[in-house]
């Protein structure tokens, strides 16, 4: 049977039976049209009965040679898999040849972080102001950098979970998993200053540790905006979010000799694999140093 006709039936199935969005159906249509064009031009066929995994693999190879990203290729293969599931369901074919195709690996981008000199410049030289907002904003950024907590953990932090005596905070992470993170004495002084200023100037006595000028729980958009504004002063990296400060915490800890398992616990990762991505930044740093310093590099 001709693939073009089967494709049209498949798209109707997606649209009316699977209730997929118009955008998704259009993406499937585009991918299948590209595949059909390749078949007719390269193999002079448009019959589904003449297809096999070798033909599909040759298409994948061509896509890779044309510098199509692994992510895009995997999406196209996913489209073909769904198409063949439909054909199997309607007994048009007896096997799914796409299952024999190995998907290209998608390389994960290295975590973006702020260089230590730029963090020092931000924390030591930039003026935040001595009013409530300035004191709070500086403390937020310092706490992100000192503990590696997520933005949701910062906005959800409550006063009762900040232990000034032991210099620790207790945060509620993903899957409601609690963890305790230590902080330095220098941060303790800034926390005390913030709490004193909040008590003096903010009327609403909220249970949440970080609050707005009206005394309400801090919201994530405000936190993101504050972090973005201040990071823009000291760095030109594309991403300037609270999560970048989390990456910065982990990378700087690792570069200064911290054990990977300790960083894993501090970040609240469920597996070491998630933390190991930071070792790549350290390796890249070593490569750059070697390239600059070794006479034969």
C-alpha cells in the first residue's frame, strides 16, 4: 500500500481518535513527508511493503550527515514509531522496523555557572542598599550561592526551619524529601540583620522566611527578576537565573575539593548520576589550564 494514503489515514486517526493538537499533527505530517520524499527520491518507492530497517537507517545516516541535531532525529524516529504502531494495529504490517534503529545520543549541555571572580565582585562590591528590599535581595543571592537550594525551596523556606544556633536550614525538596544544609557564620550575621529589618519595617508577621514589602510570601517571578538583574551586573552568560547559582554552588564546591557524594546530599539529588554532570565543568577547566600551561599542548 502507498505510504501517502496510509499517512493521511494516520493523521486523521491522530486528530480525531487520539485528540492530538493541530500543532502536533502538523509536526507528524512534516516528518512523514520528509521521509516519503527521501524514499521516492532515493529508492524510487512509496510502498510500505518494501520498507525495512536498513532503508530507515540510511535515512537517519543522511540526516546526521546533513547536521540535523540528534534531538530532531529522535523526534522523527518517534514519529515513524507511532506511524508503525498504527499500521500494526490495523494489521497493515507485521513488524515495526523502527525498533531496530538505535537512536542518536543527545549530549547534555554543561551546567552554566558564574566564575568565582564574578561572584566575589557581586557579593563584595555591588551595592544592594540598606533598606528592607536591598538587605533581603542580597541575602537571597548569598543563600542561593551558599547552599545550592532551588528557587521553590527558597520561597517555601519558613522561619522555624532556619536554625541560627547550629547555622543550618531545613528545606523541603522534590518528592517532599527534607534535607539539612549548613551555612557559614558570616551568613548568620546577614540573616540576623534581615530578620531585624523585617520585624522593624514589615507589619504582617508571616511564617515564611522571605517575604515581600507587604509581608506576603515571596513569589518566584520576583526572585528570578532580582537574581537576573544582579547577575547582569557581573556576568555576560546567557542564563542568569537562580538555578545558575545552584550550578555555581556545586561547581565551586567541586573545584575546591568537595566530595561528590557530599555535594549530592547538599543538592538533594536522588542519584549520583545527576551530580556527576558537574565533574565535566572541572575537567573542562583542567583542559583549559593544560592547554595554556603545557609547552606541547
